């Protein structure tokens, strides 16, 4: 590591240019020939314009991390906000197409519910807890945050977690208390299925239901902890989705789910130490979808929308014409469904025989779409049947209500941002925390030493 204001002088370059390791690496790295003809994924062509969704529920989250002053070096904390925005599509459709909405008009056509949390990090402990540690405080904060509700009348997110993983075999984890004597079970304990419990060691430390998420395992006492803040945000977004779906189901109005599109910012996937939740999110979505189908309705219209990433870059590459430039090679209003084999060969290099992309983390299937206005999007639709579970099958049945999802991507695209999608623009507006303002909020919470 350099000193402050110390920059590389270039004295290392002669040795690097003649390095055997550099020569060997360039001799073995796998590359794609830039002159290769781009192979297109299979086109998926679902029925279009069948139903007209009347509302959208879009979910997005945001975190802002900053250093705080409490007398210890490197102390940090973060603000997290999760927003669920309901857009009244009927009100939007009733407007003159030439209409430029005022902010007050937009507010009348949308409703937002949100939940916030302050997440502690390195060198931050809770006031009035003299024996506290930063990691212990972080674990307790996760537990307390998930006891919140996205809206009055809903389950708490903790109740949602317990409900969707009901039936999961009890699993031991490494004791989450960093200074636990680990006298029993080779240092492993079973987190409580609900609420709190005590570690069986002589310290009798508190264990939390949320320890099973494993997010605290990446807590860094030396900081920074931006990675675990992001992981917790993603888990909270997924639980918010399950919470809202369960609320809609329990309301006993199947037509509400039929007429609603549920939109997630990002893929239908769970990553990191909580990736095991993927199986249970998929089961819960499939359960509600099957109930909808059983009542004669269309099932759940759920879409994850990705704004960046390898798949988006690949779509842009496919749509490049050497003669005419960007967005000129593919026809408008066309959807492509990459199989697991296609993904391994053309997007994410994986050796033959390896597990299919996303098998451990995704509960949805990817679709690359160039909409009717020439804009790009990468979406995921949930895996809810045997056809969808076959990751090399691209039949329309594998992508539930895809036609309606594509209609929404056409109707609600926006030129406000490149490849913009209006529901996520509005969700992000409610969830995003301005960096400077968020830092000021956190600074006011800590006394200056």
C-alpha cells in the first residue's frame, strides 16, 4: 500500500514486461475471437396484448455508507431504505399522450410505502450496552429491522421469513458470537426458529432468528462493511416482495394479483451467504402462482429488471451493426431466451459439465428484450413449473406471463434515462438516498469527540 499522496513511479515496469508469469498468463488465457459471427439466442414469442394490467408494484432499495466520528478510528454506519411504489396504470392511460406530468400529478397516481434502518459498522456499538461489540450490534440491528412492516396490516418481514422457510430442516451454523468459548458442538449452534435464544456455552450469549441469514459472518471489525450492507439490502428487498405477495394472497382477492405486475429492481435471485433463500423464494412464488392458476386466473406476473451487467452488455453487442452502429442489428419488439448452454458459451465462460449459470442463486429465467422503441432490457421471470426448471427449454410456458411483461416494457419505457423503465425510475426516486444528505443524517446521530 502506498503512503498518502505517493504515486507509482514506473520503476516496476521493466521487470513486469519481461516477467515469465506475465508471458505464461498471456499464453494460456481463454479469449473469444472478435471476428466470430455472433450467435443469437433462441427467440421466444409469447402471446401479446392479451390483458391490460391496472397497477404495478415496484420494489427498490438503497444504502448510503459513511464514516462517523465517535472517538474510534474507522467507525462507520449506513442508512438503508426499501421502497414499494404502487402505480395506478389506469390513471396513467387516461391521460392525454401529449401530457407532460407535473410532480403533483405523479403523486396522485402513485402510492409509496417504505421502511428505513440505520446499520452499524466497524467500531460502532449501541448506547447503554457496555459489553457490546460492533458485530453483536449489527446482528441485533438486523433482527430488529426485520421486525418492521412495509405497511400496517402486513406481516413483519421476520414473520414472512419464518413462513416461507417453514419446513426447512434445522441447520447448525458457526456460533455468531465472535468471543464465544465454543464449548459445545465444535463451535456450532442452531439459531432459533423464531425470536431469540441463548447459546448453550457458558457465556449464554443471545442468538437471533436472523443469524441463519449468515450476513454477519462477513462483518469486518476493521471495516469497511459496504458489502454486507448491500447483502442485507438485497435480502430485505426479497423479503419485501414475498411479504407483499403473501398479503395479496391472504386478502382473498385473486383478481388483484391477476391485475398487478410486481417489478423488482434487479434479478430474481439471492446472493452471498443468504443464497440458500433462493429455493424458498422460488417455492413461495410457485405456491402462490399455482393457487392463482387453480382459481382460473393467469398466475403471478413477476419481473426482475436489470439495468446493467454482463447480459445487458451482451445484448448491446448483439445489437451492434458494423455498418450502421448501435441498436441497428436486431429487430424491435423481439425477445431472446438464452439457454444455459448459450450462457456458458457466449456470456459467462464456464467449462463443459459445470453447473448451469444461476442454479444456486436465481429463481428466475433470463430474457433479453429489444422493445418496440429500440430500447434494451434484461428481465427475469420466475421459475414456477417443470418447463421453466429445464434451463435449456425456451418454450413460452417456461416464462409465465412473459407477453404481458414485454407489453409493460414497451408501454412504460422512458427516454429520461438510457433504456429507462418508468416504474423503476419512480421506485428509485422514493428509495434512493442522496449521498451528502444521507451522510449528514448519520453524522448528526453521533456526538463529535
